[in-house]
């Protein structure tokens, strides 16, 4: 960056606006070149049937090609899947509504070549409580 070249942050050159420092604009250019990365990890999740499961991931910068997948198949927003992005474009959220046994599997967040995966496990509901809780109660009362 030279004193004549426009700063993408300020849309003017440091020569036109002496209060601008070359380092201010250079830092912005450096950040733009930084590769995208995940900030944190997706965690495996377990919910009971009919509950809502939520996966969330935060990126280091906005990307145009972020997708959620289930068992390798791209998901689209519909009555089953609520897909949202924060105002700053960095936090991506996937809600799996009214979870069923068929929703058990691998969910992935993909941003370009970066991929994070996490398992979703659904516990079966049995007379108003999860099957696992019910079996545990039966086993311990014998």
C-alpha cells in the first residue's frame, strides 16, 4: 500500500486524509488475506425425540460458500431445518426441529475446504420419557 492508493476501509488515500496511517489500512489488507478458520468446535449432541437440536459454529471471517450437511447431503432451510447467520456473518446456526430417530447421524459445517463434523444422537421417547431413562428406571427398581 502506498500513500496514493485508496484504503479499502476509508475509500480515500492517506495522502488525501493525513490522519490515516498506512499501518491502519495495511492491517485491514492483511486481515483480508488471512485464511478462514473455525473458532471453536462443533460438539456431539444428544436430544430426546421431538426436541430441537442446535449446532452452532463461528468463523474467523465471512465466507460466501458456507453450507450445512447431514450425512454428506447439503441442507436447505425448510420447516425441518432452520438455518441462520448472525448479522456480522460469522456465526452460523442450524436448528433441527422436532427431532426424529431418522435425524441421527453426522452433521457437518463446511466453509470452502474447511469441514467440521459432529454426531447427533436421538433418544427414543417412550410414554413421555426417553426410552433409555425408562429402561434405567426399570432396571434399578428390580
